[in-house]
C-alpha cells in the first residue's frame, strides 16, 4: 500500500507523472468534461487544525470525480483519545477508500499510515506539506519562462523554515531544480533537512543554497516564495521573530526590484499581509497566489486518482444489474416492506 506522506518517497519520474496527470485533469475540468474516475469512492478527511484550501480542494475534488468526502474533526471522532490511533486507522479503512489527514504531529500521520489499509494522504503536519508543493511545482511549470525547462528554474524561499519550506526544498531538489533558502541563521532549515536536499541534488543535478542576503538570494529567482513568520502556538516568539525578519526579509517591491523582471511571487496562504509580504506584492502583477490556490484542486484530483483509482474494483453494469434484481426480489418478501396489517393501518 503506497501513501502520499512525503515527496521523498517518490522518484522524479513518479512526481512528474503526478504533475502531468494534474494537467490532464485540469484541462478536462476546465471543459466540464471530467470523467467520474472515483465514482462511489469515499475519502475520510481528518483535520486537527483549521484549513481553507486543503479541506475545500479535497472535498470538491472527490465530488467532481464522482466520489464523496467526509470531514472528520477531533472531538467529533475518536483520534488517539478513547481509542488508539491503530484502531481508528483500521476502522476508518473499512469504510472509506482513502484517508487525508492534517495532523499536529508528523508522527500521527505516519502512525495512521502504518495501520491503515487504504492510502493515507498527508494534508500538512509540523514537518511537511507535500500536497501543497506538488501544486506549487505544477504552478511553476504553468508560469515558467517559455525558454526554461523545469530543471532550469530557480526558486528562492525567503523566510522561516516552515513545513512548506521543508517540502518545497525537498521537491525542488528532487526534481533537479535550483533552490535557495534565505533566512537569518537562527531560522534557516535544520541541518538534517539540508542534508536531504543536498543528497537529492547529488542525484538530480539540482542545486541547494542557503543565504542570509535577500537581495542576492532573489537575483536569479524565477519564483520568490514566502510563508508565515509565526504560527499558532508561537505567539510568545512574535517580538523576536519580527526583530529578526523585519524589514530585511519582508517580500516587498523594493526587494523584488532585485529579482529578474519575469520573477513571480508565490505564497501557500494564508498570508499575514503587511508582515511577511506587503499588500502591493500580494495584489501586484507578479503574484500568482490565486492560481496556486486553484491548482490545489487540480493537484488533489491527481493524487486522489493515482492513489485511490488502482484499488477500486472496475464497475460492471451487468453485475450491478444482477445485484439490483437480487435485492429487489428479497425486498418483495421482507417483513418491513410488506403491507401493514389492517390493525396497524387503523392506528396510522
Ligand atoms: N495552504 C494551505 O494548506 O492552506 P489551508 O491551511 O487553508 O489548507
């Protein structure tokens, strides 16, 4: 059983095929001609944290593909409370065709995958966000300069080493792209992540650079990317983080003036306008943030089709008809479907 938990679990060719499938499904959807590839399938969606893009994109993707998604929230289902994760994973697996999970701890999603008997898709953890970055690379392919191949592209991430930064670093270096992380030393990617990125480059031919100099880091960038400087639970660090990042690492027009004219601005969203990025950049001509958000929908469709599709038994109209007849025959003689006795009818 393969899960979609970390892009490191996939080869460049496998990731490329997901990107190509994303393109096919987007084109079909745009023409309102998407085949019901997941007819009758169900996706259980576990969210330990709030979500706009991930929740909506997965739910709409399932509906558009002919399936169905269930929103499962802690407090409404047993998730490691009153029931072990092992049992929850095994039980949910008996009723749905895949599980999408946004969990506070990365270990929770890997534990779910360990015991699930259906594919588990990582919808963001404290370590990474693989569905986001698959969509990001797809968006980069759509907006790349026409004379550049994927491997020529340079992505500069300016800001905190978030879970999105981690995933972007991994997928770009795995695909043979050029990736720079620019942040104050204290907020740079941990050495363990950097080691994975460098190992990817050794195989893929990509490059990985760390920088503390934003103007120099964006000078070669085709895409300048940022993320929040702090997240829920890091409120006590806001003064320190603001002092470290502001104003040098903020994405504003002055910083983007150092980037090539064709460079585009990306953000996974949600964004703190006026903090890590200005309104002028968010609303300006370089921003491709809403294309990025829309592409979550198309990339989720590709992931769902690739991971659920192979496990669905092909539907045979003859077999469905045979079962329909058998059930109809049974129901003709079922006590609950028989006409009520005169005494019961009188009461009604
Ligand atoms: N980018 C992203 O994952 O957004 P949500 O938190 O709204 O899902």
